[in-house]
């Protein structure tokens, strides 16, 4: 090294700025045909290149830390003592190969330093978050574990199998190219209605947007108020009914609730003109009305999960504007009504991106399901992309059967007009929490009119609906509230049956809902195990008296059309 340290770091910062500026558009262009799980726009065109300057004090601290760690690593490398501390390099083969261990450790050092440089950028929060996201994507893709030439574990397996693992990896790659996505599980082992989505029931209503499923009671008596679940339309409903032992639907039925669920149709070209209003009026509101009619109930209880919660909340606001209150209580699971805190998804949101989507599909078209699924995965690239690239292709492994990951790969499309409205009115302009600003089904939305009891759940490590975003609904909804925070993420936190005795949840019994989630948590108590039991007790208190369970599906003009889970959920994107 001929430069002294300050000169070296000045050049390093300049190179980082040059590389980032040149790659800025390319990085985001990689997401041009992707969507963030149906809740954020894809990037249509490169954003203007940001002006990048660095905080001198942070740069100096990075310089000192890097030089210290680099010197230590060099010594460890010479002595064959480098030990990369990262699960990607945890296999014994990495430690047995000094060169591989050193290369992995050097990569980790450089990755930490680049992330430090990203954090040292002097700019607004959004630009800094975008830079950080871009650097994370680059570093995840550049890991030595992703390349056979550097992956000591994959090389060891190739030698042990006399090249069979490489041949199998090529077969896996060709298979995935044909199916259009990286395999996360052995999808051949699952079939909807056979070993996932198996809770017994029947379709009792359908229109072009959804089928309504009624489930067979598991108790001699049921509560008089039926229970309707509205899942997200960006995924299939059977995340709530994977296996009997982890099915929230079956759990609700076993607790004595006459249970119904909306099974969304997987949109094709015939639904390419459908709007947010259509999904609210002809799906959510219609499902509420049909459930009432079948059960002969004045009011029902309802649950909305993720985007289903946003749809349900909007539908209730439309009904309230019309002077109707058919829902006695509502549960919102990892759902956003206030879109102030959208976490990592915010890096993609601005006027230019939303305008592009409106121009592209605001008048008609489909957002492809595979785009949704791919972007979900790239929000956690090491766990949901490169992990499977290494296992499937470099090591020739077949991923083990896992119902949740099978569901994750069973993607759904979205109508363009629906999607475009959603982007602008929620993520970009946050109109739902601004009384009278959003107009849906001809009604001005005012969430202050939703004075019904609500149960609000958020997951502590959720990267789709941040815990702060879930908690924000407590500040918007005026009725009696109960909030619970669960451990883990967007799906694993929700699908947490009591029998598993896993994870924790947090409750606060003083009835106070301070402005921030952090303040709420400061007064909360941790409880071991699932939140389902607390929710079940709450829901029972909202469900009225018990009456004899029905002997048949449907009622009157609503007949059993076909066995659950119905044909809509089986349609592929």
C-alpha cells in the first residue's frame, strides 16, 4: 500500500461514490419487473442518481476499524486461524480449508465496511435507506458461498459424490428454469386439498372475485355470531389452513365458531379491469352480507390478515358511511391502516414509481404473481434466494418438504387497477387515515366511525408490516382495543399454534395505548407461547351465546357448490 491511510480512505470513499452512482440505476432496474409482495411498487425506471457525501467522523472511525480488523485478519490468515462467523460459512469444510476461511472472512470484513460506508452517507433518510438496500443486495449476491469456485463445502461434496452433486445441481437448475422460480421445497409432495388446506367444509357462494367457504362444525354448539376471515388477495387463503396442527381456521372451528373464509380467485385476463372498489364492494362487503344471511345473524365477527385487513377496514368504513354496522368486532393481523411506517418497503415508494404503475396498468392489466413472489424473496436475499441457489445448484440437494414454503411458491396475480389505486392511496399518500380524503365505492372514508371492538396483532420481526405500522392502528380506531405483539415475522409469528409451545407474545393489561409502539412495549409483559389462546378468549367474549351447530352447509339459496377448498384456490398464476 503506497498511500497513507487518510489518502487510501479518501480514494476508497470516492470509488464507493463512483461505483454507487454508476450502479444506482442498474440495481433498481433489477426490480423493474418485481413487486414488493403486493404492497409496494416495482421500480419502473432508475431514480435520479443521488448526490453522495460522507460524514467525516464516521469515515475516520470506519478507517480505523477497518485497518485494525484487516491487520488482525491478515495475521489469522497467515496462521491458518481465520474463522468466518456467519451461517453461510458454518460447514466444517470452510474451517478445514484455510484459503476458503480467509476469503470468507475477508468478504465479511468488506461487507461490514461497505455497509458502514452506506450508513456514513450524508443525505436524507430515504436516500440512505435506498443506498443501504442496494449495498445489501450486492453483498448478498457477491458472497463466496454463491460460487462453486469458492465454496469449500460444495467442492467437498462434489469430491465425495464423484461429481454426482454437480450433475444433480444442473438438473435442479434446469427444473427451476422451466418452472420459473427457485425451489424452496419439494413442491411435488404437496397438493391443495390433499395434504394442505384440508379442513372439512364446502363452498356456499361464489362470484367472479371469490368463493365463500363454510367449514363443518367440530363442536355440538357454536356461537351465534358467525366468524368471517378475509385473507390477503396477494396470497392464497390456505396459509391459514396448512396442516390440521397449525391451521388457524381449524382452531377457530374447534373453539366453537361457525367459520367462513374468503378464497380469492387467482385473477386472469378476464379480471384485468377490476378495481379496489370492486374488491371492497363485490368481495369483502358481499362476503359479510352472505355470511349474515346464511347464519341468520344480525352481526358477525370478522378477521383481516395483511392486505385482507386493509380491505376489511376499508369495507367497514364504507359500510359505516352508509350507516351500516354489520360487523360486531374485528381482528387485524399484521395489517396496515396507517401507512406511515412501512419499513423497508418505503425505499421503493415515490411519485415517479406510482405514476409509472398507473400508466402501465392503471386502466387494465395484471401484475404477475411470480413478480410478487420474487420480490418477497429478495427482501431477505440470503435466506430466501441465495440459500437455495447454494443448496439446490452448487450442492445438488433437494430442499426438504415444508408446507409454508410450498404456499409461498403458490403465487397469485393482481388486477392492475386494483394495485395502482392501492399504491397511491395507501403507501404513497396514506389517505385511509385522513378523514374524507379516500373515496371508495362512492363513500368518503373515515376510520373514526369504526367504533367496534378490535383485536390488533403485530409481529416483532415483521419486515412486511413493521410492528410500529401494525401498532399504529391503535391510534386510528376509536373503539375498545386489545393489542398483542408476537415474536418472529410476518408469517411465522401469526401461524403459531398453542400446542407447539413456541415463541412468546406481549400484552399490556392497563388499557393504555401511548403514541408509539416502543412506549406501549415498555409497559407490556412477556408471556410464553402462542397468542392464539388470548385471542380465542377475546373472540369468545364478542361472539354471543351458544346455539346448536348447523347440520348442513349454507341456507336457502346458498347451497353447497363443491367441497372445500374449492377450485379457485387451485388455479395457478
